[in-house]
C-alpha cells in the first residue's frame, strides 16, 4: 500500500490516504519516492487558482526517488536507478510545438501534481520520457528543488538575456538557486523581497547578492533584466521602472495577480515583458549537468509527509528561506 496526502476539495487541508501503489503502464516507471519539494504552484492548485486539473489529486512536482518497476516499452532505465520527476509530466510528441523543441507549449500537455498524481506520497508513476537521472552528490532533499525552482528559474534566466545586472523579485526557492547560477555566469544579482523582510534580504546578501531591498525600492543601478518569481502583478510596473532601455522583465510564475495599468513610458525604449511557461527536457538536462559543476546548493527545510499541510502553510507565510521539502524515507 502507498500513503498519499490528497487534495480532495479546493481550499481544504490535504488528507492522508492509504491505497494500492500505482501500477506503471507500458511507457511508465514506478518510483519509490524519497523526497518531494513543495512549490508555490502547489498552493495555486490547492487554492483553486489553477482549476481544471481534476480532483482528487496528489500534489507535488519535484520528485526524487528510486525506480521500483519499469514498463514494458521503457528503455534507458532499470529498477534501482535514481530519478527525478518535474512539473512537465507528459506531452503528445506530435504537435507543432513538440516537434519544434517547444514541448513546454504542447496544448495537450499533462503536468505532475496537477493532471497526474504527484509526489506528496511514498510512491508514484511517471512517463519515462519525462524523468531525469539525478546528479550524484545531492541528498534526495537537496536534489528535489532543482526540479522546479531550479528548472523554471534556469529557463527564466536564459530568457532574460545576457545582461550583467539581474534583478530577482522574490527570493524564495527559485531565487536563491538562480542567484547562485547568475553569479557563476559573472552577473550581478539584485534581490527584492517583501518590504521589511530583513531576514530574506540578509539571506540574499549571504548568497552573494550585491544589493538586497524591498520590492517597493529602486535598486542603486538600472537593471539589464528582472525576473519576477513572486506572483504579484503589481510588481510588473515596478520592475519595468527598474530596468534600463532595452531591458527585459520575465514573469516566471504559472499564475499571477492582475497586472495594473501603467504609463506607456515604462515600456517605451524597447523594454520587453515576457512570460515563462513550464520547461523542456533540454532545460532539465542542462541544469542537472551544470548544478554539480558550479556547486549549486539549494537550502531546504524538511517536513514529514504527514506534515504536508504545515509545509504549505509555512510556504504561504514565508516562514523559511529556500525550499520546503517533504521527506518520505
């Protein structure tokens, strides 16, 4: 039997359920889960801000574990392999987006912990095409945040361009990892936290940010690009005002509150606003190869599976730095 923390009704606490371990189909692998990161997207699903995924549902899309069974059509994996499962859980493989390397935009895509049961459990199944071999040198808890905060952040940084001065609005799971990558690339990091969050600003400076302040402050220099990890639409005009001509503002979340109207002068001079949607396997392969080379280290706060509701509440309240991770074993 498998234990799962299940979202049965929008907005209500997850419920512990015991049920048979899911059986892998021909193209799937069965995984004994060791750890699963807790993401703000899990809160969006829990709160009904992403409503069409279907309930009941097991949340969680930063899964690290060991393969226990392999489907008959799977090649390249065997029982005992250590793997990770990210947000993008399945695509059709045949549409224009999939065949052009833009599988993150597949209109038929299914997402882990949203359309497919995820990792707030001690076992799951995953499409083998969307499982990654995990790098050595990381515990399961340390590796889990790489699979969403790391991957989405990495894609966001790539789409932000090559500018030297990078602003990170929201210094949580993604922010604290992308700050490390940006510095490895020789960039200067400017960290924006909730106004008055002295602990978060101190954390950012400890990780090498050359400036840290509230999201309502202007940085001491114009930015070449800004990445918004905080799902707050009101930050878009503030970020536009902080970037230099030709700069880019990247909205990295799957959900954001409404963007208020703003004067055209903030967008003028060839500033750009763009969003990031999901991830590709290329993103995963690149990040997971890069992480051990640069010594990328996620900071994690661990919780038992049964404490998933506490982890979600602590994430909502900002009670920890870095990433919350459920640890099963």
